[in-house]
């Protein structure tokens, strides 16, 4: 057995190499144990010539080894040279199988019988040995893989690659040079990838080098084909190969055998670490991916910082400056104190390691609110999530009665409904007493929920309870809802999936939490749509009360999530709460009358169906024109152009017409805008009042126009300034009111940018297209108004 070393480092990834180099430079006895015959196995396995980024760009590198963005081979060569230069004591082919002992006296067993003694241990072996695999039928096909060593090995193939992280993006772009590649992203954006990689893949999609399927996942694989479940349903695609870049899980069994505790029981959970990255076993530290930090630069900083902690010369973590500024409203003495305060009091943000928490809190802002101060207003279209660190807030349920409130105290969170549904805030929130809040932006929350399943479980459980109480039983004691909440489940539907079928004998109730549904009835062999059901409403209550077969069919109008409420549990609640039964019975009577009316207004039902197909199902605000009143003056287009520097945002003639209802080409301001997910400079924003608009940072990439399914975005140059109205009237100068549609040369120095309807944001008088209509034919409507408009049009027809 060799002499005892001060530090044994297990795993030669970026964190381990940096720690070993720092120990070598400081003259600290150490050994770096690597299970393979080369250093940095994860990066060694990167695809050849892969360009490696050095994000975050504004963070300083703390390491005695070089690292800057560049190709894989140059980075590995630089590290190999650094290992030799600093005399790093590295042992290859040394796989650690057991760690025993305590701080100052650890024994590390290596496969083959060798043992190493050390005072301290740094675990930096990463997670590459525990890759996640597909769990769908057919995943055993021999052309299903999880690694791309050299993209040049694949030529002329149809490849489906599943993943949304950096590795998936880089593999997809490299493979697309000589293959037909489709990248499957199970979410609606690339929330976990580096900004540079997001721009890379979006540029590749814009130029048709590859295709991206958002909100999709494989449901079955068979030789030569893959079945993909998308927002519009399940579809079969031919393919030659399927590659999964699904991430990896920590080596839990090994770590638990070493005595380490985990944040939770979830399979993706990481070990518990202190603010100094020490595990629950004193003397054992974690760095890199095991500590929740997969970024190379930050992992190298961690390795460097841990060595200084061990020798009693601690250095402040690089991230502390940003966190200190973000969290100063909490009044904590240090960043570590602020993080500990949040972790101790907010369950939603305590389901991860402190390193992961730092990653989330980098974008999170703390607020100190005084009693009575508004946090956000009802109908705001913001989508951040707030967590209560101390104090309490009041949710105002009735906009006409500020005293009708539900109070949320320390540890709770709110704002998740806007995140889930994409719709406006459903209530005004005010500080019930002085309180401290932390506000997490949408992208960080999505990343958290994707990376930490336990956090998603906390949010979903609370959101289900809150949505059931808010939308179904607002006046019921929460204790009485416990069985209903515990027996409910979240179900997801693709566009036009059947939720309830007319004539079935099921009797569960569905509460729509995101998306929307349409209710239809078979009348004379024809399916007649009789109602539109947006998020926050429920369906299925009629069969629950009358014990009769389903009286109508309910389908998802778009990709939809709903809470399925168990009928038996709900009946028991109704037996205990006569007032709730009375309100449900009233709703059933109203629905029965709607059924009778719908059967006599087939035209109205068809128009509702047509409107939903035209995008009304995911709209938050939509321009409609009553053709019976429209005189084709085009004042709407002209007013739009005059309000927007000579460029109209709508095309009155274009678009479908259903009966007397015309849907011109104009933005629907979708719940979850397709255009926003593919904007590299983040130029497409949503105002608190709901308008989706494009700001001046647009770079003219055209991604938004490509991914808008309604063709309401186009690229345009800034128009030259027109002569005044009098000059046109008196002398015929210029093209006159409206957009100048004459063919013109590109103005010198002009940049082509994306233009779309912004609902005349900040323009007095609101939408110019509506206010300029002389007959009242043009109107902007919200989804809830479609049904009445279609029925009115049917009656007038």
C-alpha cells in the first residue's frame, strides 16, 4: 500500500483534472484515479472535431489547466500537456469500487486489489456510465444507439435523434451535413441548451438542413420506422437509425454505498452537498455533474475551489457576486445564508442540490413587498413563478370584492397557472403582510421542472389542488377536497384526441389546465360543435349527476392537459356539500339548454369547428370580420399600416371565411406562441397585457415566420417616409394612406426584419383595424367569445 495522500480525486473529467492540477501546483500530495486509459473520458467521447463552448462567457476561469472554446482535439491536447507540465499524479485503468473510512482516514479500493489511503476525497466521475435509454416498445432494435463518436461514420441515412440538450443539438447539426436528420424535442423549446447551440440548431432548421419536432416523443420503434406522438397526434415515419441523447443519472448505488445521502428518493436526484460542496460524509466532496454543474468552466472552477477549501485557504465561488445582487432583498448576510433560507422554507426549490439551486437562482430575483402592495394584477400576461420565503400573500378571488381572498403563507408558491396554461393571470395577488418573495423566470422554471422530477411533482401536486379549488370548488374547505385531489391525475391529449365519447358510460370529470377542448354532438349523423372549453373550465359533469351515458363528445382542440377527477370521490364530495351540488346542477341545466340550442343551429356549430381549426383553439385574441357588414373599404389595412410606419400587419382578403365570419391573416397571440420558441435574440416578447410583439433586437433570421402555423408574420424592410396627407390630396405625392405596395428597390442600408400584429400596443384607442372600421365589421375577440359570435352569425344567416 502506497503512502497516504492528502487528496484522492476520483474521475478525470474537467472538475477532477482541475482539482488535481491545483493540488500539484500547490504541492499538495494527491492521486487522480481514472477508470479508463485516457483523461477526460466524457469529452474524449465527444464527436470528432466537435466545437466545445466555454460558457458562461462572462465568468472567469479558475484553473491551472487551459480552457477556451475550441475543437475537442485541441482541448484534450491542452489538458494532456497540463497534466505533464504540472506533474499531476494520475493513474489510468484504476476503477474505484469502494470507499470506506472517515475524514483523515479513507481507504479507496480499486478493482484488481489495489488500495489507496487519503485524508480527503473528491468525487468527480460524472454520470456517463449511467446513460438514460428509451423505454418504448422496439427500443432493442440494433439501430437504436445513444452515442455519436464520429458523425462522418453516417452517410445518406434517415436519422431521428431524440434530445434537447447540447449533445443532442451538436450531434444533430453534425449529422445533418450528410444525412436526413429530424431532431425530436419533447418540450416546446431548448431550455437546457447553451444559447450558442440554440442559435446553431435554429439556424440549421431555418435553412432546412434539419427538421425539428417540438412537443413530441417516440411512442414505438420498429425496424425501419419510428412512431412519434406529437401535439397533433401519433404519426409513423420511416427511418434508418434512432439516436437518443437523453442525459444520464448519477451512480446512486455506488454513492450510497459510500455513505452519501441524496436530496430525494427520485432516480434523477443528486447527492446532498454543503455550500462548500462537501457531501453528508465529512471529508468527501463532489464536483462537476455530480454536484449539479455539468458546464465545463464551472466544473473546473469547482475543482479548484474545493482544493482551496480542503487546505484551509477558501476562495469565494465565482457565482456569488451575481447571486448577492439577485438575492439582496432577502437581507441575508451571505449568499450561502440566502440559499439556505430558501432551501429551508421553499419546498419547490429544495428538491435539488445547492449547486443546482445556484444555477436556478442565477436568474431569480428576490423581492421585499410591503403589506397591501400588488405583486401582479388579474389579467396580466406574465408567466414567472413566485415563491414565498417569509410572510404571506392574498389571492383575490373576486375582482369586485377585495376581501374575498385565499391567503398563502411561507413555503408556498404562486403564478404557476400562467406558466402551465399560457393564459392571463387568473387573480390579483397582494402582500397580505410584509413578505419576502423570490421570482423565477419561465425558462429557468421549465429547466428546473425538466431536470428535477421531484420539483415537478411538488408543483403539479400543489397546482392540481389549487386548480380544483379555484375553478371547481372555490368556497369549499380545502380539507374536504383531500380525497378528490389525491385520486385525481393529470392526463395529456394531442390535438383532436377524444377525451369523452358520446354514448359512453364513463362519468369522470375533466378540468382543463392548459390548452382547450371542444364539445360536439351527433345531430342527424353530423358532428356539430356546440361549445368551446378553454383552460380553467371543466367538462363531464352531466353524466356524473344524471347517471346517464355521455350526451356529447369532447375532443382536445389543441395540445391539452387536463386533470381527471375521479367520479366516486367527487360524488362523495357533493354529498357533503349541497351548495356545490347546487352549482353543478345549475351548470348541467345550462348545458342541457345549450344542447337543445346547438341542435337547432347546425351552422353555428360548424362555424365554431371551423374557427377552432383556424387557430382559435390556441388564440388569446383574434381578429374576425363580419362579411355581412364589411364594405371592402380596406380601412382596417390602411389604419394598420399608418399606425406601424407604413407596413400593414394584416391581410384582409387572405384567410378563410365560414358563413359570414371571415378570419383575415392576422396574429392570434397564441397561449404558447410558436414564434417565441425559435427567436435567437429573444426579440419576441409578451406584454403583461397579453400582446405578443417584436422588439428592436430582431436580427431578421426569419425563424418566427417559418414556425408560425398561420402565416401571420412576414419579413419587410423599413418603408421610406411618405409625403404628408395634404401633399397627397393636393398634389398626388406619394402612394396615399396605407402600405405602399409598389415594387421598390431595397432602401440603402435597410435591414429586413420580422413584422406582425402587436394589437397596437401602447397606441391610444387600441387596435387601429377595429377603430377604423366604418361599419363595425371588424372586431377582436377572446376565445370565450367565439361560441356566441358563431351562434349569432348562424341566427342572422
